[in-house]
């Protein structure tokens, strides 16, 4: 089975800190995604990457950046964390083969609290 | 960015009851997906729909891709306590390519034994 691993389940950071959320997948998937999940708002796409060193903005990229230096790793960066970035962050990956519902796998999430 | 309108936002039901939830969009979709998220986990795919009018079942779950391509529903029959969780619809807009999905707001399901 594809595994998408997010490095931390829970994080507490202070306002203004630089925060790194790490995501690693082990099935050689080309595409990786970062979503933010908030109650009543569902999952909203922050950034995605379809290849190493490639990135595209999603629907809510403001306040975030990403890095993909290796195929298996996709990092989400909060340059200066703010309290409105307190949320659940979900990473996902997908292979280019097959139909879109196939091989689309999520990690277990990182719950970030900014105080 | 666009979001899907998913309803209801929450449901409280008794074990054994049937459940229905739906998603609508103002734009045409070429794929509809239904996911379930258990507490503390990421969403897991339940059913995928790729063709307008398609009706697909997975055990007690049944989902349909609306004929207009702007809506989808998910039914759960004879609910059991382990059905508790958040259910999301997701889709890919027609005319887009790649792997980008748009998600609904989610339906929080509670099943009382």
C-alpha cells in the first residue's frame, strides 16, 4: 500500500515562528499536495507539485510556501506563523497513471496550533 | 477558488437508519469522488464515479453521478456505529487536467447505538 507520512501529528508554535511541515511518500508518485482542513470549510488546496522543483498555487497560498527538492518529499513552510494558520494540514500524493480517484492517498494529518 | 456545496453539514441518526448526503456545483464535473475521514486520520476513498448517470455501490454505500454533471449523492443503508466520521465529496472540474481536486465542506455523521 502507498504510504504518505507526515512527520508530526501535533505541533504547537508561537506567532512569528518559521514552521516546516514535512511529508514523505514511498510509492514514487509524481504529484503531491498540501491541503488545509477547517470545520465547515472542508479541504482547501494550498499548493501542489507535479514534479521535482515544480510547484503551483492552490486556492489559498497566501502565507505559505513549499519546497520539493526530492520526488518523495514535499514540505510546507509557514514563513511567519500566525494564529489564523491554526488548522489541520493534510498531505496527499498521486501517481500520473490511472484515473484521478486511483492512487490518490492522504497522510494522517498534522494538527498545528499557533499561539 | 471554487468549492462544492455539500449538505447536510451534520447528521445525528440511530443505528440501523439510512443516510443520504449530496453535493452540488455551479460548474460541470467530469469526476465525482466520495471520501470518509475517521477521527485522527486522513480521508480514504469510498466510491469513485467517472460517467454522468453512473450509479455505483460499495457494500452498504451507493453513490450516483448526476445526469447534469453538477451533482452527486451518497447513500448509506442500515447505518452502524463504525460509520461515524466525516464524509467528503470531491471532484475534478471539466476542462481541467492533472490531479487537482475540489472538496465539499464535509458531512459529520454521528450514529447512536
